[in-house]
C-alpha cells in the first residue's frame, strides 16, 4: 500500500548501520494541517538512504511511502509498531503541477475586457 505526502524537510538524521546487513536513515517532514503543524518521521533503508543526499532542511518535497505495522509480544503484553517506509523523494510540485522553482504558468485568459468600445449588447 503506497501513499504520497508533500511537506518541508524539517530535520535530516545521519545514516545508521543497524547490523552488518541493515542500514537506515530517518528524516522529519513538516506538514501544515490547518491550525496545527504536524511533524512526521519517515525512514529510508538500504540503498534508499542516499535519496536524502540531494536535499537539505527547508526543501519542499513529495514523499512516496509505504505504511507498515507489526505486533511485538513481550511478557504477555502485545505492542504495535508503525513505520512510514519512504522509497521515493522528489521536489514538491507547485499549484500548477510543475516542480518547485519552475517558471509559473501564464495567467489564464480573461473573458472581461477593459475596453469601453466593445460591441457587447450588455
């Protein structure tokens, strides 16, 4: 199951070598949500860790991620862990669907004329 979200990179963490065969890198995305701003932590793993190298704090990005969850039982008590597993980062699109920083689209044509000489009957 894949999801997309857009926001501003708030914090980038260093890559962590968890074991001989597993490495991860986490980052926090600042997401406006009405009156409250959300700060959501995502995780990149293995070869995806380098995706953050092209970005810095404050960059607007679109993150594509999978939502995963697993139960863990210890001493008869079950806890549930949720992970936002990012697998694609790209520059955020502006309101026109173009990458941020791209030239803005031209204004839409106006159907109203400021000419007093038009021949409209109204």
